[in-house]
C-alpha cells in the first residue's frame, strides 16, 4: 500500500473512521495527529503494519431494538432478558477497555465471568479508578438481573406465574421509563470512559476529515 491518502477510495471511508476511532480510544492516536494529514496517514500505516487486528462486531443496537420490540408486545420476560444483555455488554466493555493494556486476556475473561453484576457496578469500578455509577440506576439494573435470573432458571411457582402474567403490561409500562433512563445513562457513561469525555470533539474531527 502506498502512502497516498488512505481516504481516496469511498468504500474505505467507514472502515477508516472505525480504525481512527479505535486508535484514539486505545491511545495510539491523539487529536493533534489530525492536524497534518500526511503525517497522520504515515502514522496509521506504521501502526497497521505492527498491529494484531481483531474484528469485533458490536450488537448493542440490535440488542436494544429486540428489548424494545418485546416490550411493545408485552413480553416482560424477554424484555428484561435483552435489557440485561445490554447492561452486561456495556459494563463488560468498560472493564475490558480499562484492563486490556494492563492484564492478560485470560485474567480479564475470568474477571468478566466470575465477578457478579452487583460487584461490577460498585467496588470493581472503584478498584479500577472509574467514576461511580449513579445510585439512581444501580437498583434498576440489579432488579432486572434478579428477574432475568428467575426467568432463565425458572425460579417461579405456579401462583407467581399467574400473578406475573396478569401484571405484565402494567409492570412494563411502569418500569420501562426507568430502564430507558438507565440505558441512556450507561451509554453516556461508557462514552465518557472510552473517549475520555471527548466524543463530540472526536466526531467533529473525524467528520471533518472525510
């Protein structure tokens, strides 16, 4: 590959943006690198030659869409199942981002698998030097996981099932706003950590260099 501007081909632009954004979040690029297009191109090409790339597909938006779809149908159990998938994916991604340069992959995987959601939302973040999660949202997320676990592991008795069925729509209607508020909060929290609270500035810069 030559040192020509790596954005010349239109089909490469989206991939290039993803690469640039990833390199910024990993600390391999900084905003000052974008002041000189030629130097930036050379730096990215140099990084690319030595990098071990892994393709990771982010299904977060699909998961949220499924949760909302089940909510609209009045399916409380699958609504909660998919919302817990979102929160689990988000908090794990934050922990992974914080640890990937400091701890080997096996240890990170052990932490993600063996530390429960209560701990991930509280003392683990403190140990990692991350900001506290708002107390307004922790109980909402914890309750979701408790209900998800009861559903997945079938910890209901017959009377509980009948009661749950009769209260499905009312419960979804009452809790959905709180859950969606927590979703918005966690999205902003994750963005603040990964992009060092510079997401808007980074987006403007990457859009400008298209």
